[in-house]
């Protein structure tokens, strides 16, 4: 299985259309959405390509191939625009890695924290598990002191922290980070 991972779209239709082009280019099977799909939020500028109805239409075209969690800017009324479930606070992926399963925890990043051993235990996580999250709009691979690897695909529309508009690809080997130009920027390989 190969997953296209998108986060923090914030209603940016042109950026989403570009990101979705990689679904076919990278031969993906499913799309993972890490929240903040339509609304730009009160702290973000309004994207130039801000068209929530277009974003909904583009994503609904993949409705049977989407796994989605809710972001802090996602409201119940936003969810009514979609033909797939998108209001779960978190989720899991299990990726076949050789003879074992790699557990990947999915969250937007604003509600659940995974910094202490107690927090990761409550979430059913252990050292060496991977957490995919958005929220900060900062693309990167962050190895936490407790052994968790937190990977943020960045924002397709409103990147922060000097990062570029981007996305991630997950497969049985690991997670790769890309910019919207299709350039691979970083990678994490499952052990």
C-alpha cells in the first residue's frame, strides 16, 4: 500500500489540485488527510486560491480512498461538505514492513500530545512508533526523546517555519517528504 499524506489544506484549491496530481504519479492507493481541510482559521491569512467548495469537490472525487482526521479549524458544518468521514480525533495505519507491521498514529496535532512516556502509553504507542501530524505547518521529521518519530508533511497551502508547500508519501519502506514541485526533501526509513 502507498499513501499520499496531506495536511493543512485550508481551502487552497490550486495547491490541493497540484498535490492530488501526485496520487497517480506516485501510484498511491489511499489518501491520508491530517485535518484543516476547508477553513483558513483566524490566525492564518486567506489563501489566494481559497475555494472551499472546490476543495470539497476535489476530495470527494477520492471519497472511497480517504482516511481522514479532524483538525482544529475543521467544524461539523465543514464536514457536511464531504462524502467521507472526516471528524475523527485520531486514527491508525498499519504498514507491512517485511515480516512485521509498522504502526503509524494519525492526528492533527492540536488535541493529543505524545511527548511523555505516559502520554504515548495512553495512546497505545511505544518507542519506535511513528506519529503523522500536521497543525504546525512545519514539514519535517522530528525524533522525540521518548523514541517516537513525529513526521509532519507540512501544509499544502500555508507553510511555516521556512518550509515549503508540501506533502508526504508512506509505503512499506518508510515516509518521504516532498515539496509541491515533486522534489524529495527528506525521508525516514522504517527499521
